[in-house]
C-alpha cells in the first residue's frame, strides 16, 4: 500500500485553504450558496453563476454553543451545524449569501427554523420515499424548480435550461473523475489508504473550481495507478478489506478510519454521503433537465428513504466489486434513520453476503475512543 504523499493535505489544511480561497472569490463578487446535504442539486447553483459550499458540521468545538438552544440528545452533526452558525466560527456560513436546507430528518428540519433567524435558509421538501415513483419524481421535480426560482429571485437573474444542461455536463465530468479515484479501492492489494480516500473526498468540497477539482482527482488517480503497477501488482496481503457504511464520518474520521488501519485493516470502500454513494449515478444529459435532476438526486440511497431497498442492492454490488471481507457501519448518536436501518444492514451483510458486520455508535467527542479501539481490535482479530 502506498503511504500518504509527501505533499498530502490534511482535512483541516484543506478547510483553511478553502476559507482563504472563498474570501478571495467573495471579494471579486462571487455568488456563494451554503449547503448541508448531497440531496441538494448543485447543478442549479452553478447554473446561477454561484458556487456551492459545504457548511461546517464535523467538529466537537461548537457543540456546546449549539446545545445552548438545541437538546443535548440530538445528532452531533445537527448541533455542530447550528453551533458553527451561532458562534460565527464557520467562514463558509459567514460568506454564504443564503443557505439551502432539506427535510432529510426531523432534527435538521426543526434546526433550519432556528438557522433561518441567523441567515436566510431556503428549505427543500424531500419526499420520504421513491414510491409511487411517478409521484415522488413529480414532487421532487417541483422542489427543484422552486429552488431554481429562488436562485433567480434572490440574484435577480434568469437561469435558462441551457445553463442547467451545461452545469449537468460539467458535474457529470466531476462525478466520473471522483468515482474513478474512489474505485482505486478495488485494487488488490490496496494502493492507498482509506484514510486518504476519506480526506480527499471530504476536502474536495473546499475546491470551488470544478475543472481544478477534476484535474486533482485525475492526477492522484494516475499517480496511485502508476505506484500500484510498479510496486504492488501481484503481491498478496493478509489484511482484511473493510467497507465503511452508514452516517457521514468526517466528524469521527480519526477515531474510526485511522484506528481501523492502524490496527491492521484496509479500508477499501467508503459508502457514505461523501463517498461513492452519490457518485455512481450521473444526471441524464438529454431530455427534461428538471426530471433528469429529480431522478438522479431522488435515487441517492440514504437511510432517510423508506423503504430503502436500492441501498442494499448497491451495497451488494459494491461488496462484490471491491472484494470486501467485512463491513463496519458508523452510526452518529441520535441518527434514528441509520440506527433503525442498521438492523436490516446487518441482516443483509451477514445473511445475504455471508460477511462479518459490526456497528459503532458515537458522537464527535473523544470520550469513547478507548472503547472504539477495543471493539475494532476485537473485530479485526476475529477476521484474521
């Protein structure tokens, strides 16, 4: 396996660099829209001549401030999101012209009401499920059009279908480059760490130039493939190949990803919101642009969808393609949809695929790090 490159940029470094880059863009008059979730169709934001920025939500630092308003027994991602806005410690939130929220869970939905008192927050109403298909697509298509009209009204502009189509083509190019990078995990033996996969995936949100982002993914993919062909191909490894699934894991990255690999596992696949889950399906480049966007974004296999059979179909496909030996699911505290669905994930992984499975529930604190180490170590020892 290849070590981290000498010029490897940590998540915090990428985040800080992104702050400075975004300030420079704002000074030049760039439109900026803050987002929280992968369900938001960023093609519309690009079509409006704006850039989407993922808002801070993955640190323990602002949670105490968030808990001054929000209940303590709430998802840490929600508390951190609100805490950053409340304390003005997220430059991305500060530089955003307005914020787009989405009704993916009840906690976020109610938090957005409070967030709107700090900065204008436009909420998209996501269908609870994909069926009946025609009704779900129609409802989400209407929300996409409503967002387009919001962008037009807010910036006093007109967004043409041609603008949207160009943005669709550009974002599809990004998805292809991103997916090819993530598919490096298919290599046997692995050619890079899962920690790098996670860092580069999450840090990509701080690169506001899509062409440069595509170039970055392509360059790193080429470097890793060259290393694998010359130094890894044909070698064997006894380290188990691990799939990470479940909640967004940026807030527990070091506690989870780094620990797994330090204790002897190889993370070859990250199936979360910032991982391969959102990259596999492109937006249709012909036909009605609003229906094409609705179809693609509605099919993201997050646990908020009920029922959620496509998640298991995709999971089975990925397990086979990446030659996964075991699955670790991360559940953020009080994330009820992923927590409830973890029962079916365990049943699918153990009964349908015949693989070991473990779920780990946590928040952003370091209080349970020792327990994490103990449980992960025992799980990996069982595999070996």
